[in-house]
C-alpha cells in the first residue's frame, strides 16, 4: 500500500503539535529490548529534542541478554536507562516504541495510556486511545518509521545513531530477508554510507561469555525433531533472550521449516517461534499456541510469547511446556513423538532428567 510522499511530514507536524507545552518525555522500549526497539527509542529521543525544548529520557524494563545487544549499547554509547530507576509519574508525556499498551511485554505501570506509540506489530484496540500512534504492520522494523520522520525533519544523522538504525534493520530483518518492506530497504540503503563499520563489526561479533556454550549445550540436549519442526525445551535459561536465540538457531537446521523454543526464566515461561517459510504467519501461530494461557505476538517469520507465573514450580512448567508443544505440533501437523537432535556414535545423547522430551516419548498424539 503506497503512502503519499508527504505522509511523514504530516505525522511529524502532528507529533510536534502534540508535544507542544510538554516538559518531560519518557520513551519506553519493550522489555528485554532488542536492537529495533533500542534504535527506535534513540531516534525518537533525538527527534523529540529537535522538535521541542524538552527533557527526554529513554528507558527499558527486563534485562539485556544477547551479547550483540549489550555491545550495541556499549559501543555506540546509547543513552538507555533502567526504567525502575526512573519515576514514570514525573513525566508529562510517555512514548512506547516497538510495543503497544496491554501487550504485557513492557514495564509501564498498568493502565498507563502513552501519548505516543510507534510500532509495527498488529494494531491493538487499546492503541486507538493513544493521542499519537503510528503502527505499520507492513514495515519490517519500527525504526524505519522514525527514520522517515528524521528524514522529513531534515535531520542529519551522526555515525552512532546511523549505525544503530542500520544495525536494527539488519538484525530485525535478517539482512532484509525476513519481513522487510520497501521502506526498510530504502532506509537501509540510505544509511549505508554513514555506518561506522568498525563499530558494526564489534556489535555483530561480541566476546562470548563461557556460559554461552553451556546454554548451547542445553539447547542441543533439549531439542527434538518432529519432521520439519524442531522443538527445544531448554529448562532454565540465564535470560529470556536465550529462548529466541535457540529458536533462531534451530530454524537454520537443514530440512526444518518451523522451530519452537521454550525456556524458564524467573517465575515465567517464555517461548519463541521461528519459521523460514516466507508466507507463513508466526505471529498468528504463536497466539493460537499460547491461547489464553499468556500473551504472545509477532510477525510473519518470528514471534514470541510469555506465560506469566508459568514456571513457579518445575511441575507447573513441565505441564505447560507439554501443553504448548503438543498444541504447536498438532497445529503444524507434525508427529507428536520426536527424535533427539544429536546422537553420538549412534547412541542417543543423554537427556537431562529435568527436561523430558516434548512430549514425553510414547505420548499419544492429541
Ligand atoms: Mn520490532
């Protein structure tokens, strides 16, 4: 769907009008922020400061797990703060980026109606109450939306911000190969000459902590193959991002079309779905898998979800994992009984007693 070329200018005017008279803006990313939400928030921070003389802070909830994301913040010196160290009530405007109210994946106090929402996930009803929202489901990255505003405002980007935006589009769309739109490609190409390639390389190849390899070991151990579907039950993970990393890893396995990864972090159960089928809808799939057990959302080829308090006890976690895996496998019309990912010298790799295969061998398909 083509937009008139002046669409960004109009939106920019509306935004400037809305922020008129405001003194403090708080921009909030989604929890366990990824490069897209971080870059969107940072770009919006710069834009808001340009539009209005106001104090603008950028904050996140959850934790920053992936080494790449930690490197992004460090190398580019992104001014991202912890939300629990700020008081949302002391701001007269709040912006939510790459997320929407009521999704359960941001740490705004419940009932908070933001002034601004910028996102590319499916539009939610509660977002219609937000004074300024720009939600474009056809965009591969939220940061592309704000980049169009920066362009319309005639702002020149410095190398740090340009690199952050470029990397966000690169990571979110897997080098433009996953859910990328023409708009994403345009911003990506426009920014290419401005990128700090040394910084980008440091971000994409960060030092790996030793426990990363234990996590890989855990993922391999907990993976069963059900035809073209890989299911990973990783047990406890060191941070929620790891679950998405497992799903990313397993969907690369030859012959695999879908991957589902489930992991326990704190009291919650986290899950991620990936597919390499370009016409699939991973977002719809994960919502059907999760149902009313928790919250979930996503895009065509990637999606994530969470079952709050789904891991308060190992027994409860195991029961829920069973339900989620069984649902996913039947929705994908895959065999309920899988085979281990790795065999050593023809011997099936040991299975961690805390992580039974999904579902337990011999379970009858439902
Ligand atoms: Mn995004």
